[in-house]
């Protein structure tokens, strides 16, 4: 039986599919450039205001010991644990981790009225949780092959490209490949603080003073050239621009682009294992609800779809309608 090409739409180049690198560059780099171009007037005002900040020195970014003692070790540790636990939930992201840690810090603080008025505990809690989410997001990615955030989605794509399939047996069968990844994560955390303090004052802040048309043009050139170098295909380079426009339209209409990337990475695995399960059950789809393990995940999927995809949008519409009626 000859294989049948699907979803090529008459374009011969699509027979080989779309490479992962154009998808990543298009959905994140190109779409972000288009978003920033739309905000160029606002960025010009911000750039003029931040020119004076380039006079800051490195010691201005080192917090005094009194501020560290005021924040407290308990705040750092508690926020880190919250961020890590949130990171283990697929799709939660750093925003949710930072928000929950901030709310918990306000709840347990002796001076909750000081938050929002310069209390350093608020910043410390949110950023501690935000950083801890990165480590927690690796847990579902390595054990189940489900990325926890956009960064781990890219890591998952890199692993799949190199023939490494994340899953329950990964840690047991290929621990020698995973150990360097975890070691590099620890090493990067150790050098992050001195590296940031060294580069923050004299270099990082100067980026905001660069003219946006020059900066965005250079970034666009590097993105397009990078997609071509990764595939050596003009068609794949054009797909980078097309996917960038698609991702831009998604973001303009409040659709998360991470869903596009997750669908691209996990879609082939979903179809492969679905066909494998149906083959083992002689084409009977009831097999997905007759075993406890698969039934648990089917029910969990339905619950998530209901609360996040149906109930939440309805509540947001009701809230917006109530606000509109109250202001009118």
C-alpha cells in the first residue's frame, strides 16, 4: 500500500512536513516583533524615560542586607515551594506561580496594607516562585512528555529531534542523558546572580535606548537567517514568516500561541499512540474508558476542558457584562 500524503494542500514541499525550528522562531520571535511594532509609539516614550537609567551603577542593583533581612528566608523558601508545585502542573506557567506566591505572602504578612506601596516581600515572593516554576515544569515534561510552559515545550522539541522520547521510562533507561541537563540547570542557577549583576547596569539597560526600528530589523534578520540555517530550505524560511503572522493574529485575539507549539510537537505522538491503542483493541474505542488508568485521564481531560474552556469564558463574559452595565 502506497503512503498517502495528507494536509499538503497541493504544495509538494509540505510532503516532508514543517521543521520544528521555523515553528519556534515564527511563533515566538516573529510574532513578538509584530506585536512590538504595533506598540512603537508607547515604546518611544518609554525609551526616552529610561535613558537616564543607563547612569546606574552595578552597586545600585545589590540589595542591602537590611532589605534581605526584612524579606526573610521563610518568604523565599515558601515562595520557591509554591512556584515548584505550580510548575509541575502542565500549562500553569510562571504567572500563576508568581501570583499565588504573592497572594500567600500578603495573607501571612503582618503588614498586608504595605503591599503595592513598595514592600520588597511582594517582589521577592513573585520572582522566587517565577524562577522555581522552571524547575518544576521539567517534571511533567520528562516523566509524561507534557511541557509545563513554553520553555519546556522547546526543550521537549529538542529532545524529540535528537531521538529522545520523554516518558515514564526515560529516567530509568536514559539517566545518563538526563543527568547533564539537571546539572546544567543547577550550574546556571549558581552563575545567574553574579552574571546578572555584572551585565545589568552597563549593558542590559542600554538595550532600551536603542532605536526600535534598528533593533527589530536586526532581530528579524537573525530570526529569518536562523530558520534558514537550521533547515537550509527557502520554503521553511517562508513558513517561519507565515507561522509568525498566524501566531501574531492568535495573540491579537487573545489565543495563547503555546497551544500551537504543543499541538505541533505532541500531535504526531497523539496520533501514533491512538492508532496503536485502536489496533490492539481491534478498532474498539471503548478501550479508553474500560481501564482505570485511561479512564482517569479521560475524566481529567473533560474536567479541565469544562472549567478552563467552558466555565471560565462564561464567567469572564458575565463579569465584563456586569461591569459594562454598572458603568453605563
